[in-house]
C-alpha cells in the first residue's frame, strides 16, 4: 500500500500513545499510576448530564447546522462578552467536534503550502502536526532557556520570515502551566500586528488559573487584535466534558463562514445532544468550576512540593491548567536498574517499565529533558506516583 506523504509523516500523539500503553498494562492487572492524559478526573456535572437526557427525550437527535446550532452559538457569544470582554455575533462562532477540530479547520482556512505557523515551545504536541497536515510548516521558538518558559517579543522577531503567517499562543499553557499577563500578551500582539500575522489564541484552560491571576484574552487587546485573532475554547477542561467533544472558534465573519463550509464537508455539524448539554454548561450554575479549580490548586501544591523534594528534579510552580512540567535533565545520562536513560523518551519508558509510572516525555512538546505530569487525578495517586519517582531515582547505578 502506498500511503500519502501526510499519512506517512504523521506521528502518533505522545500523550495518547503512552496512555494507551499504560492502560494496556493496567488491563493486564498491573498497578500503574497514570499522569499522562490531560483529562479531569471529575464527572460531568449533573445539570449538564440532565440537559442531555432532556435533549434525548425531546428528540434532538437529528443533524444540526454545520457550524453548530444557533442556540449554542448565541450562548458562546454571550459567554465571550461576559467573561472575556469580546463582542462577537453568533454568526462569528464555529462549533466543532472538540477544540482540536476547530484548530484544524481554521488552519486549513488560513495556511497555504509552505506558510509558517510560529509556535512558542514548550507547546502542545498536536500543534505542529496540525500545521503539517494543513500544508503549513511549524516553526518552534525555543523558550526553554527563559526563566519562565515564555515567548518574548525579541524571540518572536528573530523567528519571523517572509513565509510567517500564523502565531499560536496558548495561555494557560499545556504543558508548562504558564499564564501570560496582559502586558506580555500586548507586547507580542504588537509584533504580530506589525508583521500582519494572524494570531491563534488557544484559551481552553482559561478557567483553571490560580493564585489570584486573571485570564486575558488576546482578542480583547484592541480593535486590531480582535480583527487578527481567532479565539479557541471548549468545554472539555472547564466542565469535565472531554468525551462530549464540543469546542469552538470565534473570529471575523468571513473566516468563520469559510470554516463552516469546510466543516460541512469534513464532519457535518457537531453532536446534537452534546450541543444541548453545552448550552446548559455555559448558561447554568457554575459552582462545579470553582470546586474543580480549588481541588486542582491543592493538588498542584502537593505535586510541585513532592517533585522538588526529589534529587535531580526541578519544577516551577504552574500558574494554570493542571500540569506539572519538571526539568529532569539532571536525571539523563545515567543508568537505572540496568536501563540507560539518555533523553526524555527513554526516561519515560524506563519509569513505565521499572516502577509502573506513566508520564509524558518533554521532547514532543519541544522541551527535551522535561516530563509532563497531569495532576488531574486523586491525591492518593499523586502521592503514590511521587514515591515511585523517588524510588526510580534511587535506582541509579552510576
């Protein structure tokens, strides 16, 4: 079989691949602690589930418009106005089967062959693959040498070429958990606008911010920013709705109309029942959001303290999302229980096979020598996982 170049070059998601291996081990009866996939361990709130039940009973089981129901698009527009200070008409909203699909479709609308997507690294593993599938070229800008793992205007300027088309910003960031301030974003937006870049702003973790920090939407930084930014968000993280697959994009009308046309051919409209549940999530009571955030903040403090207590591991305190991203470069270049560890991939494989600890290597995020730990799991699992990491480090033989 002769596969296409796109299919041949596509690498599996590092997070999903390792999670699949860990789950297979667990299915065989092995005791695995999994810090891999970014998925809240909380159940979807009851009011949202009941809205889905009502939708089923009322017969809302048919196709919806390709860009989503007007009811949900209006609820999203209201949310963006209320929470983010962004004015969009419902017709400027695209609802997709998860935020990942929205990102793909918008990139298909904006990228021509060879156009560049600028990515501050560390960044989510799927961004580069998405650009390549859409004919673009991902250009990672290494921010691991900065004190806070953040992109600076000078770094952005130095990465620009005549093919630069898009800048993708993700705050709070997966995997680092960093949150950009309004001033930091404004300085980056000034560079982007000066060079006529589109800005893709992935804000899916906006409700999971700690220590009194505030989320700032890129598009809120002035009329030009609004015209040149596509705002992405979804319900998976905020409302523990990962399996419901509802994400969205907000942008100028011409772009959203084009994206809707593409989506009509790619997948038709999103799930009709999930869209009804999404309306309830956005317009119903929000107590569950604060409860999850409080639990994540406590777990964050627990895991960061535990990681920093282990020799050779250094972890910044994440400001948002639910990931710890420790620097483990001091653990590389050594042998543990007969296994030589040279990079983050071999380190994560050694952890899985020796102490049954599943974590994600930093290399696919553009940060070699780092590991990503999701702390969206029970306190007891976090404690157990930290003990296993310390046990592994104690196995060093050289």
